[in-house]
């Protein structure tokens, strides 16, 4: 019990009233129904005589929320139900959303604490939250096949890997989330990507020449330093008095420099590998993820959803609207669909 003087009471009374008004929720006290504009105490409780107690009207709403959720209603459906029954979450609003419902379902205070009376039984609380967690997990998990596709799918504008938004829902879509890039102009779905990859693989099965790389196994491209070193040695050997030890040393150095200018390209072997694999396949009715994994390295997608498939040997096959005739790189036209095969690794 607190004892105060009349002078102290004059100062403390306004403070008590302010605190009481800030923490008061729908409780019937002397016929008055008072509610704060912003909730401080969880929905279902109110402050009465300085203690947190159960608000009867909100108590029934909390129980109904758990019952509806366990009965199969979605968070959004329950939110609309609360609005239809004119149940207020705050003093000035009857608006509800699924996040409000979610917070109520996962709030452990409804199990009862030293401060908060129990509203929901432990059994119902556990059942509701196990259901919530299972739904959250199922929404986030995608199939292993789709995961393989996502790991190889990139934005052709900036080179960043694309993001797939939506989990395993039907509204899932793909987009570039690089802040320095732009969002896609059109909605890109799983089936659009899978369908394009399937079409490209069937094209390659029907016409293996599309995947020919025409690369050389070993390529030698001398640098300016190599050419300069060759000229220096030529001048040394043309001299009337040749320093054979120095010439020998420079020749060894020139050999090292030439070796560094050689590059080994295994794309021809990879092309042979792809062709031998495709020979064992007839036209596919659905995407063979095993074939996809061993044949395709990346999928490139533009902001206008043009899909380009890159094989492990560096050959790209993409959809085109028309051929310009100005591409001097290795290319081949598909017969049964509009597509182009381009060897981007061919030396110029």
C-alpha cells in the first residue's frame, strides 16, 4: 500500500491517470469500455486495478482464432472473419491482417505466466504452432530438380544469379535482385524456364551439330613481349660476334614465354561427351534432370525473358525472332523452332 500526502497526491494523480489510460484495454469497469489506440499488452488481456487480467471479449476472439486455424482456415481467412465480426484490435481500427493472426498464434503468453493468465491450453497451442511451422517449411522448400535449375540460372544483363520468389507456391516467379540491375519486364515462371531448357535439349538431340564448338585443343597467341624477345634473339644471331651462352639463355627464356602463351581448351572433348550422351536419348517429354546436370552449365535470362542455354562446352543456344546475318561466329539454325546456336569461345 502506498501512503502519500495531499501535496504529493496532487502531483501523482495525473501520472496515475496517464499510466492507467496508456495501459487500459477493453475491460468493463463501472460501465465504461476503455481501449488504448496502440497495444502495449497482448490482444486478449487488459489492465484492471493495476494488474493484467483477461478481457472477456478478446479472450473469446483468441480462442476462436486458434479453433479456426486448427480447423483449416488460413491466416487471411481468420483476419477477414475478425473484421466481419467487428472485433477491434485497437481503439480506432477494426482492421486485421494475417500478420496479426500469426503473432497471436505464436505468442507463448497465452499459455500463462506469472504476469499473464492462461487463455489457451498447451495442447492446442502446440498443435497450432506445429501446423504453422509445417506450412512455413513446405512453402520454402522446393524440389531438388528445381534447386538444380536455380543454381545454374543467371541474369544475362548483370551476371548475377537469379532469385526465385514464392517457394513452392503456384505464384512463384523469377527475378534479378541485384540492386544495380533492373527488375524483369515480364513475369517469369518455372514452367517457362523448364519448357525452354526442354526444347533446347530436344533440339540438340534432333540436331547434334548445334552443339559443335569448333575450338582447337591447344591455342597459341604470342604477346608483344614474345615478339620483342624473338627480334632481340634474331639481332644477336645476326651479329658478327655471337655470344652463344647469352643466346642459349635467351632461347630458353623465349621458350618459357611461348609456353605461357599457350592455352589448353577441353571444349572439344566436352563436345564429344555431350554428343555421346545425346545419342542415347530420343525426344524428351519431360526434363531429364540427370541429362541437364551433365550437359548444361548455365541458363542466361534477359530482362525481356529471352532464355539462353549454355552447354558445358561453351556453346549457347537461345530463342531468336529473326537472324540478322551479321553474326560471323559459328551458328546454326534450328529446323523445328526459332533458336540459334553460338560458339562464343571461338578465337577471332
